[in-house]
């Protein structure tokens, strides 16, 4: 895929009627994704808001070619990601809730390895690693320290740096700020905004943080029990669910759309992670 | 990231340049870089766990010495003692090397699970063939280095019966067997993909069975009759036969054809079979959600 092809694509990402079920127990199935359709424009940031178990992570996994959908079409820059995964993998990267690093290796060693998986040689990656790490405020003298010595916030920032090293045109962020202290959370959010402004990447961001979704995203979708029940700009959602002169908050929109608060939904949620864990344990 | 002050290129320009380079990069060059990446990553891990490596090396060397002293303890003429000791130590060293290759390959998936990197690795554009080849190359180099250190240590303790040894012939047989074992390890590597919780245990059972049936410390003739045919499916059995003949008897490489051709056939069958099974296992894991979530 060339730059012209990427720039000529109608959407960075298009999902059409994605279905995914996981086996649950001996006979049952859990609907992780139920006819999900959405588009992500080039340079756009779309947030997917939903409680634990709503299917957010499964959605990200389907796009990132880690889970095969039962039905539906996933197109990344116009290329079918299910039929031709290798062609799209080079142009996307993912940062998930847990920074996935070899914890005993240093940030430099992890970044060099991550870059090589995408065909980026040492000659190309080493100068960029320094530039990128200094750009995120990382003390370069610590580049040889094992990852496990770094704070979780810094590990997440390095996970974003690793993604940047491969120049992704589509970034998949799966709850990148969950579990971070407020300051680290703010730092990571600022970094995402800078990436968006500076790198022309399209971003699909899954979160259960309403404020984060409102601050970072052009459009926000609400996912509940595997169904995308609404998707619009934050203002559009508020108009859609507002009554009269009352403009609801995004949290109120969520409650009106789902019939429950985010906290209640998290308790009631049929966690897709639990479903996959059960499958693994089998 | 955002360019530092005075930098000529914006992040967008760097991105575009990289995409253009990636579009024109040949597939094999990308895979070669990734193969080097896997081998280098394993080297980094060995370096980080250096003290553990030393512990295992000392343990393995002591184990080899213990087995060597069993040979000495059996008594008999000095020639017989030297021959028995050499027979046992060849088994010990060859097993140490080949089981290392098998273990490293069969733990390909488990390593990634332990570290929580499996999803990051599996969504990268580097192919599974590349991953397994990178692991295989490192396993062979690492296994060789380890055995050389052990051999040097052991040589101080025993009189070995190697006066007429054909070292080149033995090395040739070991090289052919390495390819079979890499393939055998690839076949075993699929187990943790099929069953994340129990797969790795299955590969340990395979290792234990290979140890039992391959004639590492004894001739397979001493096994019960029903068990002896099992040796014929183990590449380690043929490698040990050939290596013992070349080192103890000074037999030529050519004369070991009856041990070499099964290894060649296994070397031709196991790697492609392992890759095919691994790809099927990956597809199954992606369909059923069995790849570990972390990453």
C-alpha cells in the first residue's frame, strides 16, 4: 500500500455488520459484538464508550487482526483486514490497557525489537527513538533501565512511542489511561492529542472515561452488550438525548441511551474478557 | 513525536517518508530484519537473565559430571571405563543441546504469554515463519555456545575414548538433526495456542518421552520390546547413533547413511509441518479468542 493509496482511501477504517460470539460454558454463547458498523475518517479520532464487558476490547482486537469476526467486513484504508491481514498490519499499531513489554528489557531494547517487527532497521530506528523519547519528556539517561523500573504512566507513554516508531496511519488505543494516576493520565491524554495534531494518524479510542472521550474524540460511539447504540459528536449526542432547553452531560447521555449508569452497567456487564478467559481456561 | 526545536521535519513528514519506504521495502528484507529482531531480543533476554543462565549452566554441567562419574564408577579396564564414560557423556551433551533447541522452540508462544506481549507480536506484520526461524537460529547458536562451555569444563575430569573420533562427521550429523529438532519444536509450539492453560505441559511430556525412548544414556535394546519401535520416530535416536559411531568408532559420515536419511526426511517434513500446524493453530486461536488478552 502506498501513501497515495492511503490518502486516496475513503475511510481509515470501515466496519460493516461485525458479529462475534464466544463460547460460554458448555453449550452457551455470549454475543461480544452484535452487528457493529462504523467508519473512521482519515485523521479522525473516534471514541468508543462503554462499560467493562461491552465489547470494546473485542472490537479493537477484530480491527487489529487478533480476533476473527464471525461475520461482517473490516476494511482498513479500503483493504479487507480479514482476508489480507499482512497488508494492513504494517500501517496500524495498538496500545492497550497493559503496556505489553518485556519487563526485564530496557525501553531501548523493547523499542528496537518492536521496530524490527515492522521492518524498521536499527539505522532508521535508533535516531528516531532518541527523538521520540525526548519528545515525550523521557529522561534519555534511563533508556537502558529495565521497563519494570519505570512508572506505569511512563510505560504507557513508551508504548505510544513504540507505536509512533512504526509510523502508523491507524492507531488503536484500548483504554490507554485506565489505572493511571491523574497526572500520568493527563500526560498520556496530552500525548495522544499531540500525536493526532502532528502525525495525521486516525485513532480509534476505547475508553470508559466520559471526560476523556469528550476531550479527545471528534465522534463518540456508545457500545453496550456488543451493540453500537449511538454514534455522533459529543454535542450531537447531547442534542439527540436532550429534552427542551436541557443540555445533558455526556454521562447523562450514556444513562439515557443505555437505561443505566456507567457504574451499574459495569456491574451488570457481560464482560467479554471473562468470556475469553473462560474459553482460555477450557 | 513532535519535532524538537529547529528540526526540519514534522511528525507527519517523517510518517509519510516511512510509509513510502515501507511500500518499497521488499517482503524478504522486512522478514530478514524481523528474524534478526527475534534473535536479538532473545540475546537481550539471555543477557538480562544472565545469573539464571549461569545457574542453569552450572547445574547442567554438574549433571553431566555426575553421569560421567557413573561411567567411571562402573569400573572395568581403563579402556572400557573410558568408552562407557564417553558413551554416557555423548548422550548427555547431545541431549543438552537438542533438548535446548526443542524447549526454546516449543516455548515460543508461552514466552510471549508470560511476558504479556503475545498480542503485540501476533498483530505485527512479521510472519509466524519469521518468528519461528528467528527463535530457531537463536536456539542453535545459544545451544552450541552452552555445550562448548560444558565440554571444556568436562574435559578436565575424564579420560575419554576419542582417539579415532571423526569430529566433522559428528558435527554434520548434529547439524542435520538440529533442523529436524527445530521442526519438531515448531510442531510442539502449537500446543499452547490450542490450549493456553495445558499446552505447555504437553510439550514437557513430549520432552520426557523423547528422553526415555531415544537411547540417551543406554542402548534402546534395553527398552521393553513394545517400546523399542518408538525410538524410530525420534530424531534424537538417529543423531545419537550417528554421533556415537563417528566419535567412538571413527566412522565416516557416509557410512552413517542409515542414520542420516531418516534425519533428512524428518528435516524435510517437520519444519513445513510445524509451520503449517502453527498457522492453523493461530487461526484457531484468533477464531476462538484463545490468544492471551494482555498486550
